[in-house]
C-alpha cells in the first residue's frame, strides 16, 4: 500500500470512518524523528533512527468518532496559535522539537 493511502487509512482507523479526508498529495511534506537520537549515536548518514512521515490532508466533512479503547483520547480543531500553545506547554522538549518541524507547514489562518 502506498504511503499516502496508508496515512489516510491510519487516520481513519483512529478517528473513525465518518470523517471525509482529502489528501493533498501522494508524498510526505515533512518527516520527524520518532524518538530522540541517543547520545552515543553518530551524526553519520548511516544512522537508522525511526521517522514519522507527515502528510497533508484536508477535512472535508464529518466528525471524528473515537474508539473507546483506541490510542486517541480526545480531539480538537485548533488554530496554529492554539496548537503551538498546547504542544509547547504540555510536551516539553519533545513538543518543541515537533513544533520546529511543523511550524512552517501550517497555514496562518
């Protein structure tokens, strides 16, 4: 399954099938290290750290319906500023690293 289809299937599995998503492209717009690099790892190109690929999609219609036993506990539709406040306040260094990756990807409105 292509990455874009896998990303959409993953989003729908966590947010429910009643959400209509429109993928903007077939390729990731960014990637972010899934875990911080260990101090002993070198910065060479042969490093094998895991990456989270970020795909852009638009919500066209619907409302997320979260599974009671799923990995997502809650959802919110947030502006860029509201998202920054939550990420930087709640997630510490990991949130700051994630925000550095996605800050330029989000619309100002």
